[in-house]
């Protein structure tokens, strides 16, 4: 039996993957559905990029993960296929298929179970799909991205159980995901809602698929709500790295001026400033200049994300948020935290230490790396009082009473595990 190395690329946009039906122009498995694939001539990773370029034209696809190769034997071709699986994220669905593709669709990966596919396609997908470990270890993406990956993982596991390929405890998986990112309450909230809505393991797949659609819709709606808070041709100040803020600013029509704080520790603002520079006039400033910019520039609004919204309306976000909010209040400039409502934490908060930062360390080396025995205070997050910031969700600006009601609903979702 011949051994042949091939690459199989799963292209993901939002929460869907690209499946392609192989045309008669290919040498094997014509008429079957698969990922973007080809012979692994030379380096598999380089070939994966080449196949994506040639078959789809999606030249900006970003490699997220490569999986361990798997062996798929097929007596029809007297071949042992050594499949090298890859997962890519795409910003666009604008596929330009070549002659090897008869048709294509962006679908839930669950469709792999429902279609006539090339051998081993689901096994290849599982090697690059989200896992509890990848959700827990990812330090490149924010809470919105990772909570969506967690929902995908629960959906995929539920589909495996529903289609009878193995038996899994979905409740156990949900509990692991609840605690995978303890500082990102949105992950637990979204997992809790799926399990609450499902009511029983047998319906987790449908609940997870509905949750993903709801999350993607909320993501679009919150950016529209954010734009609605801004005047025409606004000048905005922001800090840190929020995907919701970036998407909101990208939807602003006409001229846009943006002041971006560097956002130490971490310096995420630098990449944000660079990414916005092609569509806006951008000014990058040190964190210590935030109050100066608010007092001297004609800034219309401070637009921020939120790591978490507490049940009493306070906002936990990258350190510097509270400083910006206090300075903006002095200048009479509105401050908005644009975020989906799932970031509202369900737990009632302590009132004896209302302003205690959620994380009191992590950036010490960016402040001082000398040899003198000094204490360094370098929090990653701070907490901004509700009176200084307006939370804007997919349903528009929220009062403290609105936030409290949402937190109560989120507490109800936690009862699935009781």
C-alpha cells in the first residue's frame, strides 16, 4: 500500500467552516465533500497556504492551529493517506474557486456528520478544533473570541454524541469550560445558558447552535448600538484592545479621529493604533497623557470595551479605564463601555471593598526590573464606578437597574448544575 502525504485545511469564518465538493478535475474522491486539500509536496505548512491561495483565493487566511497527522487507509486507491490537518481563520467568505471545486458552502462543522465526505474528515477536524486546553491557554485573543470557541467545542462534542460516534459527558465538559478562563465570566455565562436551555444532554447540540447564532447577532448589534452613541465624524479616545470597539469604529461613516493610549502593561494599544491607521487619523499617546488629551483635544467620547460588567454596574477593564473615566467626567465627556450583555457577571458583589482591582499584579517587570528591593503595584485591571461610565450592550445603553436584571437572569442559568 502506497503512503501519500496530503494537507487538509479547515477555513473558519466566525463559527462556520468551508466545505468544498470535489470536482471531476481531481484525481480522487470526486463528488465528495472535504476541506481545502492537496498533496503535501515539500513542507506541509507551506503547501497548506498554497492550496488555500490556489483553490479559494483567500490570501489573508491566518493559520490558527496545525494538528498531529493521522493515517487514513483506503483499499479503493491502495493508499495510506497521511493527513496533515490545519485550521485557518478568515475575515471574508469571498471564495474564488478553481476547477478542482464543484461547489462550496460555509457551514457548521456538524455538517461533516451529515454529508458524504472524504474518509477521515471529522477525525482530521477534531485534531484542530477548539479544546478546553486551547481555550484555557490562549493569550492572544479576548473574551468574545474565546467564549465563541468554547461554544463551538460544546457544539462539536454534542454532535459527536448525537451522531453516535462516541459517548461523552457533556455536563462534565461544560463544567470544565466554566472554569477554563476564571477571569472571563462571559465564557461561563454562555456555557451555563446552553446547558440551562438544553435542560438535558440530548438537546445540547440544538441549544449550542442557537447560542452561537445569538452570540454572532449580538456581536453585530452591539457595534451598531456603539455607533449610535457617537456624533457624525467623531473624535474618540480609547485604550487597550477590544474587538467590539474596533468593529464599532470600523462602522463609523465619514471622517474619524482616534486617540489611542499605549495601554501598559502589555502595550495592546500600539497594535490597535496601527490597525486603525488605514481608515482613521490616529494619535498614539502614553497612558500618562490621557487626562492631558481629554483636556486639550476636541474629543467627543471615550469608547472602551469591558472585560466584565459587575452586577451593580461597575466595569472591570484594562487598567487606565478608571483614570480615563475620572478625567472625562471632569471635562464633561461621555464614557461608553460597549459590550455584549453576556459579560454581565451573575454574582452579587461584595460591598465592603467596592473598588478592589480584580487582578493586582502581572505587569511588575514593565515598571521596574532593577535590583533594589522595591514593592511594585502594577495591576492589569481596574474597576470603574457605574456613575462614571455608560454600559452599552446589543440592546443599547443600560441603566444600573437594567444590569441588575440581566445579572439576575444570568444567575438563573447557573442552576442547571444544581
